[in-house]
C-alpha cells in the first residue's frame, strides 16, 4: 500500500505581505522497512517497498512514449488526484458542513 504525505510550502507574493499555500505530495510506503526480509539476509527486498513507493513521485511528468512511462504517469495522476480530493473532503467535513454544500464550496 502506498500513501501520500503532504508538504505545505508558503509562496510569498511580490511586493506584498500575503502568501499562499502550495501543497505538494510525496508517495511513501505504509511500512518503511521489512524486518523479516532483512533478518533473512535479503537486504534489497527489505527496502523494496520503500523504493517502489518513492519512485512514483521522484520525477514528475515522465516520458510516456513507453509502456513503463505510461504506467508511471497513470500512477502519479491517481495518487496526486486521490490525495488532493481526500484532503479537500477531510477539510470540508472538519467544518461540520452538509455534504450537499460540497459543489458550492469546493472547486477542483
């Protein structure tokens, strides 16, 4: 399983005291390290899940002329859209609003 971790970056405006928040996402594994594989001496497999998860967001917009590039692009799009929509839904529900207000209050 792969999860998305948010990183918020304040972006200052030009000649103003205002800033906006730019939320970026990083893919992370649900388990960082496989101790079972490590204890068996399979050191590469111990880190395999971490490497596969971080690979998704290591480079954005890969060349999608190959099947591998298309697959990676699809994984990136799915992860980033899913994380963003879930985050927007979490923030919306945190304010105890009626779900019927979603289309009027949230723009994606």
